């Protein structure tokens, strides 16, 4: 079956036709992400073997320190991008500040910066539930050759060149967009090759799944409380189904296939929400819009928010167009 499916490598090369003059820099960058994803996948798949290999954070039977998987994933993605000198800067959810990348002569002729959440939802690892890597790519706004600056990373999401995620689930998939739709590639672990398995993902415009941590209900804004009551009402095609994995990539991935809405709102305990604009919301919002979905902070488009800091948090409403629009209707009653 796989013989007539494009591999991710082939697809990336084929996709170069969208760009008038191409240096191959972007393709090499995506290939680096693909490589790091395979390395992390290999380690995540062994997570259940803690009794044999030694628990993360402890020392294993050979006397080697076992890194926590989120730290490990961060190291792999950072080192892959830095050592290959494929970008001019990287920022990670795991690190306080961005990293400037310079070649051996101190300069760097690359034009892209990457923002990454190396292992999102990592609290799910111990219970064998899917986790993911989320990435976001921009062209730098400062001149090529100079060290990158904060403003290269603080660009609104509508400037993204590409974004994607890897979901380490029952299968491992890499899903990405470079502004020409969203395509999904499944890893054949025996061959170590990603194959195009889900061409042109599209959110159904209507859905019947809502995903939210309802345990925080008492802390939610009134608009969200009212929307949840609407979802649970017995009327028309409702009540909807509640599905919450607590792993953004997995909840998003399911909702994109089946139709649904993911919400992480503000609350009294998290007045700005929990999710990070640059590492989580912007890339997922770009993917959502490219797949016929939408993403909002409850009042407006996520991709139009002007970031002010690297680790900024925002409320997040994302998924099927009509569901997000309905949630916004409820939010608008409490501006
Ligand atoms: P993390 O970046 O610390 O892993 O947190 C992000 C995760 C998302 O994947 C998930 O949707 C959300 O946090 C779950 O949060 P909660 O446990 O509060 O529902
Ligand atoms: Mg995260």
C-alpha cells in the first residue's frame, strides 16, 4: 500500500513548487524537524519500560541519568536545529529565552526562526496517553546575517510560514501546513518513514464534540458556562459529546477529524488562560484555519494578536467554524 503513497520527504520536495525562488532552506528545516520527531518518538515509545530502564529523572541500571522526556525532547529538537545550522534562532516553551544560532564564523545566513513546544501534555506520559510536539516557523524580520532579536519571535500568528505538530499516539503522525492546506503523515515504525496518509485535512463545519477541563467549571467566565449548558441541552442535535484527553494535539487531532471544539478559557485561577500564544495557540490556529476550522480567544482571531512576550498566555477556542462562532456568541454577552 505504501508503495504508491508519497513519503514526507517526497512531499516536501514536491511542495517547493509553491515558492518562486527556492534555496531549499525551508525543505531542509522541515527535514530536520522530521528527524528530531523520529528520535523523540523512539524514546516516547519506550516510556512504559520504566521498571526495566529506570524512571525518568532517576539513574538507570547502567548508572546513566535518565532524563525526563520533556527535557529530552527539548534537547533533541534544540540540538537538531542548532547543530544543523538550519535556522537563525529557536525559542522553546521549555526555555526562558530564545537562542541565537551562529555559524562557526559568527554569522548566520538563514532566514527562519522556529518556536517549539517539544513535548506538550507531558503529564500524560506516565499513563500511556498521547502527547505531542508543536512547532511554528516564521521568517525573521531583522536583517539576515545579524543576530536575531526578540521581535523576530514576537510576530503575530498571521505571519507564520508553516506550523505543525507530531502526535505520538496509537500511530505517530506528523501533521503540518505551509499555507497550502493541512496534510498528515503516518510513521511506519518498521521503516522509519512518514507516509502521506491523510491528505488535505478539513474540520467539518459543524461538530458534536466539546473538549474542555470541566473540573474547572466554577472558575470559568459566564460566557463559557452558558456555552457548556448549551452543549448539554437536549435540543436539535444536542446534547453534544464531551471528550477531553488533556493533551492539546490529541484533542485537536480528534476534533479535526470528527468535528468539535477545544476550549481552554480564562478562569479565576488562570486569568490569562493556560496555553501559550506562541508555542501552542498560534501554530494550532494556523493549522485550524488551513483545515477549514477557526481559532479565537473568545472574542477575536488568535492569529491577529500582537504578542508582547515570549511566554504569553491566551484563552483558546478552536475547532469547527460553527461551534467556535456559537461559543463566541455566548462570550459576546459578557464583553
Ligand atoms: P503543558 O504545556 O504544560 O503540557 O500544558 C499544556 C496542556 C495541553 O496539552 C492540554 O490541553 C492542557 O495543558 C491540559 O491542561 P489541564 O490539565 O489544566 O486541563
Ligand atoms: Mg505545552
